[in-house]
C-alpha cells in the first residue's frame, strides 16, 4: 500500500509541477496584458468541446495539445484554425489540460477544462 500511495503522490506532484511550468513558460505575452487568447466551450463538456482562438492571425498556425490529469497526451491537433471542435468520445470524466503552441513549439496559452458524462 505504501508504494502505491507514494507513486500516486509523485504523479500528482509531477502534474502540479507540469502545470506550473506550463503557466510560467509563456514565451509570448498576450497583447492586451493578460487576457485569454483561447475561448473554450462548453465547460464542463460532455460530448464535444470547442476551442476558439480570439486573436487569430491567418498566417499563424497552432498546435493544440490535450493532456489528461495524469499528464498523458490525449490529442495533438496540428494546424488548427480559428475554431476547432474536439470529440470527447474517448475521454473519461475528469479534468484535462490544454496547451496552445506555435509552430516553433513556444507555449502561447494553457488552461483546463472538465469532462462530465
């Protein structure tokens, strides 16, 4: 039992470290001093979730990466446009983290959403 609880604690601490790094690793500050670039809805979601880029530049191509709460990559969508819909068929109840990255891999924004089925 001790080994299992220690492993769970290590995973949770690693996840919080991952989230903190993702939020502090913003290479490009938002143009209006901190507003969100990505709007996601509905949140909580059941079957789909929409990601809408508010300040979309037609020349800019982004990657949207979704991780589960344990840090496992669930999706990586290349070249997303100003609005992208993600099917949640293979997702379980819980909290998920997304990252929006530019083509050089720089973190533009990160956040979380909840899936409730």
